[in-house]
């Protein structure tokens, strides 16, 4: 497929890590719902996005198993790739901005559904968790690395029945949820070394930011 871009979202400062995202720039090439879901499953990324209107930012977000109304890392990635200020996922308008090497979106924590955060006593405990930990449901495991500085160590486990993604490298929606729960700005290291930045905004919103690069 010659209109598929693969980018890394929430890269570390040296450009490594980040969560892979597949982007079909021309959604007309895959117009059928079943075909889109099949392609997302075949690619196997935590999310694949189909751009249905690049000027208005209308997008369709898929995991390997389902369609999503909102997801963080795909929207940060698309804001960088399409260089637009507003995106239109099914949940509604998502505003974006660029600040140096970081791309930011503004979202509402109530858009995040089906995820649960759990605090652990130390970063070492988070790092020692099996992949995935026992249990059911989407788990965002986290611990303070430096609480006064707002630095957090986290890992994300979808624990979906299909098992297509055992561990999510960088989970923007869960970072938004955690920021709302703690009501403070966070600097999150997730997965192998991805970096997510967040900040509470006005009216209960949360800003989510990170670096984006093309995958090699």
C-alpha cells in the first residue's frame, strides 16, 4: 500500500522508542468497514488511522480488533503528520498545536473509556510486572520516579481477548486519565523509554504532548 505512513509517537529525546502508528492518508483507498478492520489487524500496530478528510481532520481510528472513538497517540501523531490545528475523531473536535519539537492535543478525560490506572510502590515494581499481568481489562500501571518533579514510570497492558498487543509502548489516553486523576502536569516514561508530557487545562481538559518521527 503506497499511501501508508508509519510514524513513531512519543519518542524519547534522542528519537528512539515511541509507539508505532499506521496512517492511511487517503481513506478512500480502503472504504469498506470490514476491509479497514482487516488491515488494522494485519498491520498489528496498537492503532491504525484512516484519514477520510485531511483538510477537516476527519479520521477513523482502529485497533487490531475494534474501532475507537478516541485515542491519544494516533491524534498526536496525525496532528504532526498532517500539520493541522483541528482533528475530528468520532468523539468530537480535538485541537492541536506545535511547540518546538513537541506536538500537543487538547482532550477531555471523559473521552477515555475502558482503562484503569493502578499505582505501584516503586518504578522497579512497575518494571518487574509480567507481560501482561494477571487479570482482565486495560491496565495502566504506574509509580512515582520523582513525585515533586511530576516524573512517572508507567506501562500499559491492553489485556484484550485477542491478545494482539500484549503491551502498549505509549498510551496517550491513559496519560490523560492519570493527569486528570492527579490534577497535575506529568512527565511520563512508558514502555521501553517513550516520553509523554501532560498538563491540566481549563474546564477539565488535559493537554497531551510528545515528539513524533517517521519510523525507519
